[in-house]
C-alpha cells in the first residue's frame, strides 16, 4: 500500500508522464516548497509576537517591524511572570489549567454520551430537542449574561469557578453536534451485529461507537481546551478575587491603552500563554495522525 | 433526520421558548432578573442599604470584609494593591478583597454586578459615568462621612471637589486631578524655528505651527486623533460655553460654527499632511505609548497630564519634551483648560460596609505612605499636605505634570457640571460613527455633520428628561 | 461501490421486513433516548432556558442594567428597524462577512486538510504550523499584531511595495477594513481544518483501495468517496461556521471596534456596545432575538437542502 493513499486530490496534480519514483520525488519537492512557503506566511505574525516579547521598552514601539530585537531583553519574561500585585503567573497558570482541564473533560465526556442518544436512538421528541439545542447556539451570549449572573449570584456561586464549570457537566451543543455527525458516519450494521451478540446499549456506545469517533473526541478536546483557555469574558464577570484569575484574564487586565503599560512583559506573557495550548494540540494530534483502526468496518 | 419536519420543529421550539418566557415572566417575579435589580427608584435604594448596613457612621469592631474595584493597567494595579496592604495593616480587622480590570472591561463587570445587586463597597468612578450611577441610586452621598470626620478634607479647595457633586451632594471624591495638555518636542520646534506656544494660543496658531513644522522637517505637526469629545468640550469651554448645558438637558452651545471651523481645520491639516490622515488614525489606533509622537514622527501629542508619564517613558530618555495647555477657540473668552478629576472614589448603595469604605477613601486621600506608593498615578492628589509630602519622590515626568498644573492655577476655566447620563450613548452612537467618521472621510461636510450632531444629541438629551 | 456513488438519505424501501423490525427495536426507544440525552436536558432546563427566556422578555423592556426594566412593547424593534441607521450598517457588515469569510475559510480548511492528510515526512510539523495561528485568539497581543501587519508601515505594505502597489492604511480604509478581518478569519482556519482532518481519518481506507483496484483515478475517488463520506462533517462545518459567522465578534471587538465608518460594525459587536457600553440591555436583547431568527432561517434552509448532498453511512442499507 502506498503511503500517500489518502489524498486523491493531490494525486490529481501529479505529473503523469514521469517514472513513478522520480515523480514521487518531484511531487515531494513541490509539496514541501509550496506548503513550507505557505507555512512561513502563516507563522510570520507569531514570530513577530515572540520577537516583540524580547524587545526592551526603548525599542518596542520604535523598532516595531523588526523580527529580531537589537538588544535581547530576556528580562521581560521574569518581569512579566511576577504578575499583578504579588499574585504571579504561577497562580494564573494553575487556575487556567484547572479551568481548561476540568472544563474539557466535563464537556467532552458528557457530549459524547448525549451525541450518541441524539444520533442513534429514535425517541419521541428527538428532533424537537435537537432543534432546541441548535437554537441555543444562535443566541448571542452577551444578552444571556445578566440573567445568568443574577441566577448564579443567588446560588452564591459568584467568585468561584462553579458558574464556569458546572454548566459544562451537561455537555456543550457544539461538541454534541460534532460527535453526532461522526456517529452518523458509522454504518449501523456494526450496532446491529453487536446487539445480536448481546451487547447492551451502553456496551455498544463504549465498545463500538467510542473507539470509532475517537478523532472527533480528540478534536473536541483540542477545541474545548483552547476555547476555555482563551475565554476571558466569563472569568471577568464571575471571578472577583485576583487569586482566581486565569492567564487570559490577567493578560487583559494588565494592558490598558490609557495608562502606563509594560508592553514587553505583556508580549512575553502572551507568547508564553500560547505554549500550553500548542502542547495540547501536539500531544493530541498524534491520535489524529494515527487515525483509527478500520478493521471491521464494511466498505 | 432533518427532512421537511425541520421547519416545523424550529417553529415549535421557538413557540415553546416564547411560552416558557411568558409563563416565567408572569408567575415568578421574585426569581426573575426583571425584578432583580434592587434599584427600582433612587429612594428605594437607600432602604435595602440601610437594612443590611445602617447608614450610621460607626465602624464595626468585628472583622469586616471590604470590596474595592478599579480600572487601570498593571502599574496601577500593583500600586493600589500595595496601598490596600498598608490600609489592612492600619486596620487589622478589615480584610480587603479587590477586583481590577481595564477600563473597557471594568464597565461590563460593574454593571453586571449592579444588576445582580452585588456591587463592591468602594468603586472607582469616571466623570462620564458616575451621574448615571447616581441617578439610578447606586452611589451614596459622602457628605455624612465628611461631616463626622471619617473623610478628612483639610485644605482641599472646593474647585477640586465640585466635579463630584450632583445637586449639591458629594457622591464621588476626586482621586487625583489632571488637566488637558499637548506634549511637544522641543528639539523639533527649535529645528523648525517655531516658538514654544504661549499659554493662550488658539487653534489657528496650532494649525500654523503644525504646517510650519511639517514644511520644515517633513514630520507631522500633530500625532493622534483630535476628535476626542473632551477636546471639543475644551473648545466650547474657551468660548464660555460647554459641551452640555448646566442642567444637562441639551447641548451647551447653540451656535455650531466653532465646531464646524474646528473640523474644517482638521481636514485642512490632513490635506496639508501636517496631521496624520483619518485612515492612519483609525488603522494605527494610537495609544498613549504607541503613536507617531513617541515614535519621533510628529511634534505634538494630546494627553491628559496624568498620562504624560506613559508618553515620556515610551518616547525614551533622549527627547526634550514639554507640556503646553490646549489651544483655545479663535475669539476665546477664557482658558480652554480646566482641572478635571481624572477619576473618583465612590461608595455604592449596595455596599455592605459603607463606613469602612469611607475609611479607605480617607486613607487613600490622606495617607502619606499610600501616596508615596501611588506617586500621583491617578493624577495630582487633592490634599495640599500630601502634594508637599510626595513632591521630592516624583519621577521627572510627574514633576513636570505637577509644575504644569501649578502654572495653570488661577488661569483655568471652572469645570463644567458632570456629563449627563446620556453622554455615553451620544458619543458612542452619534458622535463617533455618525459625525466624526463621515466628516473626516469626506462623506458629509462639517456643517452637515455638526447639524446632525446637534439635532440628534439634543433629541436624546431632551428625551432623557421626559419621565 | 455503486451505492456509495449514489448518496441516498432515504432508507431503501425494499429492505426486508424482518430486518426492518429488528432495526426498529434498536432505533426506537424512548427510555434509552432520554437517558442518554438527560445530561443535556438537565443543563438546558437548569442553566440555559431561563437566561434565554429572560433575555426574550427583556427585549420588550427598556432595561439598562443599573435600573429596573419597564415594559415598552415593541419600541425597541421599532427603533431598530426604522430609526437606527447603525443597525442596518451592522446587518450589512455581518452579511458581507458571512458570505465571504465563511466560504473562504471552509475552502481553505478543506484544501489544507486534504493536503495534510497523508503520511509524508514532516507532516505533523506542517499541521502544527497551520494550526498555530488559530490559537492566538482573543489576547490583546493579536490586536496589536494585526494592526502592525496592516499598518501604514506594516509588512503587508512592504510586500506589496515590492510589486509596485502603493501603500495604504488597510484597516483605516473603509473599502479594505473589513477585508483585513476576513483575512484574519481565513488565517485562523485551524478549527474547521482539524474537523475535516478528523473526518478524513474516519473514511475507511478500504474504500480507496478497492476503488484503486477498480481503476478509479484520483479525481473520481475524490468525488465518489471523499466528498460523500465527508459530507456529514462538511455539513457540520458549514452550519457551525455559518452560525459563528453571524455571531462574529472578537476580531472586530479587538481590532477595528466597528470602524472605519461602521464598515466592520458586526451585529454582535453592535449588540455588545448597546449592552455594555451604553447599557441598553433591552435594545440589545431585542437585537439578539432578531439575530437568532435570522440565523435560524439560514440554518433551517441549510439543513433542508442538506438532504440533497449529505450522505449518512448509517442510512445505507
């Protein structure tokens, strides 16, 4: 089997007349030049950000366009890490990891179960509830904020992570719908075969469905982690005590365009804040690369 | 799954939501957010405040948890937190929790808290916002605390306090004074052979200076956007008027011609390239640290005196900078400058510990140690004793700002009454998008733009007075 | 193969009765259904429904956050439709964005996902590189960064100057301002790309193998296997990108704040300004529910027409 079997559209662009080996080599060169070049364009802004994080206060707004600073101001990093008013980024990172980590686990795990219910079981009201769920995605969150706040305030949840985390325990519409679409791509014969073998519904979910929608779960986890990590508005509203602040909230609170701001430190901490998200992506994408075992799926 | 039934399902779902909404609105008033804002009328607000924490002026001897909120950036956060720690040392029974955010995040957070009846005890306030809070009964007058000596205002002149008064009651205490200024680059002025502007210079002089500097040096005369409503306020102030009338029920001027001339001047300067183009203003979105002035590409920059420190820092130590007052309108009657409380401290009606809140405001205002930490970051302190005490410690830019304000003393116009509650709506929805942008992008003439502004703003201000 | 080439969404009517009956037992089960979706239902009734309903009620009031609301009937809607020029500007900007940024972003994401769905050396690095722009998100840094890139002296002008194109203020020019935001959205195509990649992974390789044996070329394979097998995921991305396109907020909030001349005043941004800058939550809620209706119509239409091109493996009998 060829290594590059999966992307037919690439093959369409190959050079028909050449001998196969040479053609592959040539293809490879073209691929790397094109994709690699494009990569650099994609990455330029990020490189700029990292470059700026190493510029001193005298350089940061006067030598704006340079990627490499004239003088490396490594001090921006320890300076930025000190955080605000004695609460350092160590605290902010711990909070962010807790929030993004738990939030992701909650959201993804429940969403998978619910997705299975919606996608595979026919029950009274299925379509109605599904429609309701999609509708919840369409109302701008800004106008729901005040009623939510009043509700959580009466529960005594303000200034804790409860209003941020508890709703995630009940699944999130985006991930539910995403996983549903993947479940619906799985042939039903598999469920049936398992049922005939005496598998319960829960069994089918765990043994058949879950392994097959693994790419969707991984993708959801990557998104959920990132979206939670960068979310600042909910933490801004619900968290009062700076000891509870997340990284993205601390970053926003540090930079006001109308008063003295330590931009070098902001850029440094902004750059650093990309790393956990990036690592989560790198870690999880291995599972995307491997793909899933398709044995047992009828073609 | 989504066949023809889709449309019907959507319809039923919407209908159901509507029904539930109607039912919940009808039968559960107590649990509903429509009822939750505890401030249905200013009079009513004093009552709940009084039950939870009597408006008495006795401090609780028990342990008290005080909540304080402000906006700013990291430097202000760090300094204010240190001040809070000093306060806690002085009053061991008071434990302070604090909330900070940037200006643009602060208001969503505070209004949400107000809606939830959960405002902090002490709240930093802004000239353009606090009247709205007072009108909605969310702030309490500080006069009782001044009367009983909790907040001491020795030697503080009335002109520094008047900005925080509504109907004669002090709701917001000046946390620091600033005034409007242009920072100029002395080297550029000298190289271009232009004299340093006199304190009574006019916008005509401003235009001449800008053009001359541009012709000689090729740099912009002015960096930054001069369509800020604060500058327009100064313009009318110098003519003996103001942006809003004294009662806040209409604009403060009836003849829009000075404003028309002002816009025409901006357009002419952009035409002459002595001022950066509107496009560049919008694109580069200058901040006090990142702008053509700090980058050495323009000779003048508008800033409030408490922001000058940031401008000086970003411009670097090699530049020779100076602050001059804002230009006046041609034919001005008085100075275009006034002493503005750059921000305020106020006690909210939802405060659980108003007495301790007042104690913090007093500490911030009168503690030498606290002000040696703040070093006029929020503007020059109102207490003369404090000013004398911190003078030796001020960094050069702050020394200059203090000297600038001192030089203005006796030569500023009286401050206008605070902006009416509709100010935000007028600037956000009318002034910026419907007046400034269309004029500066050449879509409408300055005359038409000013006419539209006056009509629409007066309509909103007038409507606001209706019951 | 032939059944694959012909995507059908209807159950084949000719299926044997016996099989049908058994399937029904597996498919129709109220108890199990509600059990599985119970978590979502609890969340919906516990946390979502009340705020939604409250915002609907507030749409008919003059609620301004710091004072109790009063019922004002249809006033908000009347002002919105008849007296607010900025409202229509926001509608225009949003539709423009949805119909440009969303298709461009999806095409980019699909193209790159196809390109990166192989096992060449270094492919993970490329994939990571393409995903990185999507994680810079909502920080203040991205706003400053983007303004620098498109600034008067930014890298974009520098590059274009090489080709003899005169520099301009891309963000400040009313004709180009919105395009910088569209470009930003396209640049951050990482999330739909990942979803496409995951979808591609789910396509059984055997299909391609047997097609190759049958002598099918790359293009027919793409049309007959990749697209139909990927269609549920394409539908997902289309619907969700469209919804998030209508709700576009962050980029304009951080970078342009609606300017120049309100050309980037997206609906959700204007709604936010009304809610949290001028504190007109009643008006904002009214806007939000009109937006919900608009999105619902477009989503329903998309679902309706999806039966023509979306192929569900589960329905293939």
